[in-house]
């Protein structure tokens, strides 16, 4: 199980400081509170992995967790940034944009979206942007345990319809960290992107 080997490597502000030995990276992004840390912990079967990237000073950085010598999961800063001032926000957006646009080993983006809410404007912006970049996206509709089966499925189908029509580079699934639902599906997607 590759993902259980995830080990914190480092946190950097810009592409220039990213590790240069990696050939396969999958990044995780989403609005703050969407459930990104919980998902990363469950996916890697580690209770506190993502706490590392939530420690003060690291929440706005690009956090690397290596799986082996050439592959890593990358925890990107959550967006929403109500508490960050405009100057800091711009600087980090620049660092983050540069990473997503230019990292040669970035194979895909896991986008976390709360299953109870429609995708936010920033989520849609991420979809538009990744489409231009030809970067595959897989959306986890998180906290699916908070919805009944019917409405959860309805939200998924609605999103899949939107993706099929407008964002064919993206796929989607339901996910619950609490119930460990959707784990195999997300592992399969990661395997696809992480294959040498
Ligand atoms: P992040 O800010 O995106 O990293 O989000 P967190 O992983 O810290 O989760 C935000 C909040 O949602 C926390 O209170 C979590 O306990 C809760 N949460 C995360 N995932 C789930 C889930 O699958 N089910 C439920 N019911 N709550 C969740």
C-alpha cells in the first residue's frame, strides 16, 4: 500500500524550492474546511499526517508528502483565506499558480468539494483553469455521510452532468472520511496518476 508510506518531506512557497527528484505528484486542493486534511489522513491511513500542513506558518505553503523516491502527495493551501491580508494572498496565489501551471511532475489534482453544497465560484475557477492547463481533476464530494443516500447520489449525478458537458477533464465521486466511503475509488484514481 503505497499511500500508507506517505512521509512529510517539506513545505515550500514557490516552485523553485520544490523537491527536484519527483516524477509523479498528485496535489490536493479545496476550500478551507471542505475536508481536505481528513481525506488525506484517511487516504494515507495516518491519523495526523495532514496536521503537519496545518501547523502555523505552513497553511499557506505547498506541503510535500513523499511516497517513495519519485512520488509524492502535495497538500496545497485551502482557499477561502478570510483571515489572510490582500498582499499575502496575492503572493501566495502567485506561488501556487506557478506550481500548478509549471510543475513538470504534477499528474493530477484532487479537488475537495463539500457534498452538501454546489461547487463554489473558486471551485469552478479551478476547473476552468485546469482545463486550460490540460491537468486532470478528480473531485471528492466530501462528508457524504451527512446526506442521505438519495440526495447524495443526486448531487453526484448533477455534478457529473456538468463535468461531462463543460469539464471533460474532470471526474467525481462521493467521499466520507468519517465512514471511509469512496476510499477504493480514490485509491484507484491515484494509482492511475501515479503509475510510472
Ligand atoms: P480542511 O480545512 O479542508 O482540511 O478540512 P478538515 O479535514 O479539517 O475538516 C473540516 C471539518 O469537517 C472538521 O470538523 C472535520 O471533522 C469535518 N469533516 C471532515 N471530513 C468529514 C467527513 O467525512 N464526515 C463528517 N461528518 N465530517 C467531516
